[in-house]
């Protein structure tokens, strides 16, 4: 079963009267449980591709199928539900809530889910905080953590909804090389234990070498 399918996807942004292409005729398939890197220089379309897969941006043309659902056929409420249940995001800037501690940051996406009991919510949060090795920092706020620890919080927050797909946009960009390596190893371990599909972007050659599959973008095209 394929987790992600794109067919002839083009994305253009308008600057005044000018159409600026970010993706050009991109077709790809990513299977369930794959650990895939999208590689390419800045401006090659990596972030746009992840945003389209994550249903936070829409293609100008082409077909996008996520978890066997053609997203062009979904209403806005269905898209929101798909993002909430099926997709987790990890950002290079971490995007943690500064006034919340580690526990509350990880719990936050579950507060939007009415189908999860308070008890299950607590169990999930504690499980994933343990999984990323931050059980001793549960009451710390982001400003009391290192960059690597903040990225671990972001990973736990992405995992806590048990999504089928995790999208990570340059997840090691703000980390030193050793910490970045540790974060990639953590993501790979989660990929193997949870069978979660990981798609992450990077232009770091060391990180590219860790992927099981590499999709290379240049000027909005997939290159082989």
C-alpha cells in the first residue's frame, strides 16, 4: 500500500503578474514505512513538496493521494482531519510553545482530538517522551533545553498522534553535526519500531547518506 502518491504535480506562486514555479511536473510514490530523504539545494522545492504532501498547501495542477485519499476530493474539514490524524510535522525551527513545558508541548496536538480519553492522552505523552529520552526533562520549558533536546520534543509531539506519515523539513539544520546525527538515528529507530513513513528534507550530505531512499530535486524537478 502506498502512503503517498503524486502524479504530474506542479506548484506555481504568483508574484504580481508573474507565475513562479516551485515544483514542475513532479511524480513520485512513497510506500508505507519508507524512510525517504528529499535532497536538493535551497530553493529547489523541498519545502513546497513537503507542504503539499502534508496538505498545508495545494498543487496548482496534478494529483495528490495521501493514504489512499485523493486530497482534491476532500472538503476543508476533511483535510484538517487528515492532517490531525495521519500526518505529523517536524520543523527546523522546532516550533515549540515557549510558555509550555515538555509534557504540555507534546500533549498539545492531542487536545484537539475528542476521541482520545484523558488517560490515554497521558499514557501516550509519557510513552513518547520516554522514547525520545526526555523523561528527566518533563517539566522543563523550551528555553531550558538544548537545540537537540528541543528537536526531540518536536519529534515526540509529531509522534504522539500516531500518524501514518511524518514530514520533517530540514530537521537538523539548526543543530551541530553530532546532535544532527543523533536526531536522524532517533528518527530511524522510530521508523523501524512504529513503521511510520518518514519523509524529510535536507541539503546536508551526511544526513543524505543515512536515508534508505533519496529523491533529488533541482529547480522544482526530480532529477535522477
